[in-house]
């Protein structure tokens, strides 16, 4: 509507309604029309549109707008930094209608001639476009998880006499995927007729078949005779460097492996799960003794890093706590946003006192379950935390995170982070790079230096388990373990549903061989209390 120059108030009412819907805790499908229309920020006119969506699964007014907008213009809405106003200029004045053309115009320095586009803006748009094109067709692990599991199940049901396995990046538990690999003993005829019945378009490549789903997500079908099945799956489910090293092992020879285990038995190496088939060095480790048992989802004993209605969360502390208790967790660490995060309703000092009173009362009610007092304190531009020491002292745990001025050099980022790590009130460094997978790169950091500083100052590094963050990157976890730095798999939950994200943190942590002993959120309640005592002693 913005792009088509509609009435501002009309636009605002839709946008308010969308915001209100997003924050509702009950499904609108269960509401009567009068209940729906009575919700503040929805009203009758938009309420009727919501009913239309519920009944027809469509919204005709939206369809009309989409109809009269070129697809390339719609695509531009996905580009970071391109709002409706800029898109209108690009479309109507520059007469550009596709992402490719727009990138070219940036390279040609053509945007700067138009109102609202300085040199800096043009550069930012160009970078965002390059990033977008590079990641197009890629999906987060969490986004393809259901598809992968359903596909495996449907194949098994349709062809029980064949063998099928989801392999490749999915089996390796990568944080995002460009395509899904399936190894199957199906014949070409069977596959083609099965997929055609589902209206998939199939293409034949040199080594595999591909088909693409609705979202342009590619599925690769590796049709393999039974005698080759396990080896094919193995080759697809390890890093190329790992595979290369494997094929050079003294006892390795190609044969018809009867199982995955047989591949390991042949070369006298203990089992290495697909998630850990990354660096070749692990083969040597597994040759001498079995690998340590990596962390499992059931090893998460408490919820660390969660928000409530006190800042930008959806559920109250009580709701969050009861849910955590019911799900078998021993404690909940509530860390709402701090005062600098005004956009997230961050806590001013007086509200902290009130929040702590509420937590004290809840702790009496919910014992032996414990809610700990925490804060996600903003790391300011100069690296300081955004409360005076006496306020910081009122928390059991302080998580320090960067949320502002993310565009910075490595030098600047490191100055801020190291100062925050040196602060004796900091117990956990939150999402260390600020990255958002497939959409924001995060500021540049030197992981080795961060790990060294955390080791020196007894600071835990968070592995933010939100599937779009998974930050810190698992590739640096091994180094942290070697330096005796604890990792903390935290869901950064903004609602009860967020707890389930712990699993995605665990899956990538397994890739790095993280054990429960090296993970703070696997501490029992007693161990957590000890940890807090130890952290408080640090404050002097
Ligand atoms: Zn944060
Ligand atoms: Zn947070």
C-alpha cells in the first residue's frame, strides 16, 4: 500500500492490526466475530479482513496489490535497508523493476543522483543486494526440518521396500542449507512418477535428479543401487576435506558396505556422527578412542536468557516460569532488556526494583523452582554497560550484549566487547557477533581474542540458540573448550515457545563436540547457585 501511495491512515491501521495480531496469545480462529472486532487495534473493518483470511485462506485486497506490482519490486521488499519510499523512487523514477538491474545501477553509481540516496546509502544497498543474491534459495535448518522429516516419512510409507535417507548438510546439522540431499534405492521410473503425481518438476543432472519446491528450495535425489547406498550417504554427509582424508586412510578400499558401521570398521576408527565429520583431525582422535558423548537436548537443565512482558517478551515472568517448570527445567534466568534498548521497552532502574519484588514473590510460590534475576545489559558505544555498578550489583547474572551501532570496524567491535568482558559484573557475553543467518553478517570480531579475554575474566560465551542466530559460531567452540571457557546454550526466548530453540543450539554445539560439562545451561540448580556465588565474588 505504501508503494502504491495509499492513504497513510489506512496503512497505519493495517500495520497496527498486524502488530496487535502478532502479540495475541490466543488463536483468532477460536474467537467469535464480536470478540475479534472488540480487540483494540483491530476493529470491525480489519476484523472482517481477518475473517476473510480464516475462511478463504486469502486476502483479496492483498492479492490486488500484488497483482499490480512487478515481482521484482516485491522482491526488493526483502532487501535490508530498502523501505517503500526508496522502492517507489527506484521503480517510478529510475524505472528499475528487478534486483539484478538495481545492483547494476549501484555499480554504475546511478542511485546517488536521486533524492534520499547518498553515496553511503547506495553502498549499503549494494552490499545488501550482493548478500541477498548470494544467499538466495538458502534456508535455515529450522525452516527445512519439517520438510525433511515429512519427506523421509512419506517416502518410507510409499516405498517401504526401498531404503531412503536424508543426507548431506541436513544430516550434518548445518545451521543453514542450500539444498536437501536424499539418497534412495528407488528406481528412476518410480521416483519420476511419484514426484510428477505431486506436481513437482524434475530435472536430470549428471549425478542426481533435482526438483524445486514452492520456495525455490532445491531437493537433490541421489538414486543409488543397494550395494552403494551406505557409501553414497557417507560421501554426502561429510566435509570434502574430511572425505579426502578418509580415502587416504591405509586400510580404506571401496567395497559394498553393508551398513554405516561397516565403513568405520574397515579402517578401525570409532564411529563419528555426521554432525562431526568436519575437520579431518577428528579421524585421528576417533582412531585412538571413542569420541566423548556430545551434549543432548535433554542435558539442558535451565533456561538462561529469556525476556518477559517487562521488556519485549510476550508472556509474564510467572507464565514463563510455570512453563519452564512444567517442561522439567530446574530454573529460569529472566534477562529482560536494559534501559538503552528503548525500542524494546528496556528497564529503567525503578522498574528493576519492582521486577525483583515480583521475582521474590514468585520464588516463594514456585519453590523449589528458582527464577534468577538477570538483565541483558546493552554494551554501549564505548564498551561500558548501561547501568551504574550499584544497579548491576542487584542482579544474579548480567548478560552483556551489543544491540546498537552494529555497523563498525573490527577494531571498534573488539574495543567494545573486550571492555564489556573485563567488566567484573559481566557473567555472560550475549550473541557475540550480532549476526542473523542469511540476512545480516554481524560485526567483524577476532574470536581468539574474545576467547582469551573470557578465559582471563571468567566470562561465559553464549551460544544464542535462536535458529537465525546460532551465535557464537560453532566453529570456535573447540577453541573455547581448550581455553576452559564455558559455553551457554541460551534460547533468548521472547515467549514460552522460544524454549524449544534450545534444541537448535544443541545441534550445532554437537558439531563442535561440546559436552554437557562445558555448557552452563546444563548446570543443575545447585551448580548454578555455586556459579552465581563465584561470579559475585568476582565483583569484589
Ligand atoms: Zn540480545
Ligand atoms: Zn535477548
